[in-house]
């Protein structure tokens, strides 16, 4: 009797005879016999790669309002690297006393020398400041490395109490990667299949994964924060500014009237103050160039024109395309100056004067240092 093999995503019997029917997988894949996804589930794992960028705010509000009507557990995915860009605008306005489990994703990007406890304490404080208080638990996670995946699955099962689960979060926080990780560690013991369906009032698809005979986990689309670098550049540039591995901080000793060109997308001016170190936390693809402030505009234009600095965007062809953001510093201590969606520069504030140049709508934040 021929051994039956099952897709670990939807639980359907695998077959290589008919591509139009459920459970299809090419025969050469079927021969491996271990950890196989059918062709449909494989595509579902990558279903939302580009669509998030097209999502408009009106559709997203419709989604949040729809979820608010459900008695469900909300799994709110936060990007620890791009924290400010991953906060959902007016989130608490659309939450109707649902339980919230926060996953602080992309732990693998933060230097491993930083303890989870320190990160969690920092995140809790910042969520509270943003009015997000109905939190039942916060767990560090990484969809890339499966970090804490068993703890997360157990906590979801505990908190949902047999109810549906909605995974929510802004675009590029790692929701789909988390769902992929879930699929790889998920054993479907029901007779239901993974499906896609549209949210009421929108044409947006959501992946629906059965948890048991009566409940599902839903992966929802996300919106890009419009005040983020992620929104300011060409879509193909995102792969260069979103880190893929642990950040390696770079420290530059700067004297006053020196500048850092942060790729071809931003500039950091140390206008006034004593010489100190400025530590940069950006993707390894982002090249940082130190120069004199008086020459930084000409150097920026030259480097961008010759593509001798990365990344660049067609939307930023010269320094005059950037806008000045003055930073009001007042309390001594270690601080971060964050370029939303891009990265941050950390230093010990005493009495420095700092200016940052970024694309027009991109926000620059001052915060207590994360690391």
C-alpha cells in the first residue's frame, strides 16, 4: 500500500497528478517525503509580499473596525528595529476590550549582547506612552529564527480560550514571516484547509488557518506608515533599508561642523558641541560617509549621481530634495535620534546642536536610548 503524505500547511493529502486539485506538488518535491507544503500553501506563504504597500488607510480602518466586532485574541506584531513606524495610528480607538498579545518581532536584528529583559522594559514603557494598555503579555520573537515560537504558540492557545486569533500590525513588521514560521511548526488536526477570503467592505485578502474545528488564526494586511522612510522611497529600495541580519553598530567620532551622509537618503549634521562618538544602527546595505558640513551638499550630490553611495532612490536625486528637521535636545543622558523606518543614531547628550535632513514627510524622533 502506497504511503500517504500530507501537506503540513493545510493537511491535505499530497498528489502530483493534477495541478488544479488540492494537495498538488511537483513529483520531484514529493519524492523528498519530509516537511512538504503543497503548491497552494507554498504560494500562500508568499501571498502578501508586495500588496501591503498598496493598502490605503480607509481599507485598513475598515479592517480594524471589522476585527473590533469580534470576540477574538489580537496578536499585535511590533518591529523592534522600526518601532515608531510599526505603531498603528489610533490603534486603541478600534480595540473593543479584546485581549492583546504583543509580539516584539525581529529580535534577531538587535545585537545579541542586549538582554531581552532590557528590550521588554523599554517596549512596555513606550507602548504605555502610546496609549496601548490592555496588554496581557509581551514576547520577544523572530519569524526568521523561530525565536520563542513554542512559547508564542502556547501563549496564543492559552489566551484565546478557544476563540479566533487576528494577527495585526503595520506593513513590514514581519507578520507574514511569523505566519510562515507558524505554518512550519503547525500540525493541522482538523478537516479544514487553509483558505483566503476578503474582509467585508474591501477587496483585500486574508489568510485563514484553522486552529481547531471551530476557530481560525487570520493574517491581516498591513499599512505602511506614511511618515516613514519606507513610504518615501521607491518600493525596490526597501530590500536595502530593511535589515536582514543582526545590526553591526558603527561608531563615528565627530567634531562640530561635521556630517554623516546616511546612504543617499538622509544626512546628520553635528552643528555644535564637544567631540563625541555617534553610534549608527542601520542595515548593512546602508553606506555611511563622514564629511565636513560645509561640503556635505556637494559630496551628497556627487555620490548620489555616481551611485557611489547606497541606497539611493529616484525620488531623491539631490540634497535639496531633503528637508531640515531640527532636533530639540534638553535632558542630559543617552538618546537616540530615529529616522522613522530607516534606523537611528545613538549618543550621550550633553549640550549638542543636531540637525537632520530627510525626505519631506519622513519623521525624525528623539527618544530615550533603546540600547
